[in-house]
């Protein structure tokens, strides 16, 4: 079952966040010239098993592509997602 979560860009903390039931799942990022590096995915145990991490990663990858940014998948979880979804591979640069 696919949920729709609201993703917010917390620019102060350089991370994309999903707030659910008083918990925050997030992806830390770092901007670089012409691109964005995704460095760490975190989903609290209380939110596990809901597909939140995959939803978040798909959202941030689509967001980066829409903005014309190159994607540097530093985080192993983001790298694994891209390996399973080849349509994102053309938009990545080596981490």
C-alpha cells in the first residue's frame, strides 16, 4: 500500500524531512556546484516497515532531476535504490 507523505526541505539543517506521528525520518544532503549529495538516510524504528525511506528517496531523486541537479549518492541506501531503479543512473555522479 502506497502512502503519500509530505516532504519538507529543512534548509537550516540541510535535510529533507518527513514528519509522522511525532517522529522525523530524514535524508541529510550537501549541495555542490551543479548538484546535490545525499549523505545519510535515517528512519526511526517507530516508523519502520511503512515504506517511508523508499518514498523519501524517490521524492528527493525526482526533486533533484526536476531542478537539473546531478546526484551524488554517498548514502548506501540511496545508492542501492538507484541500482534498483536504473532510470536514475544517468543523473548520478560518482560518490
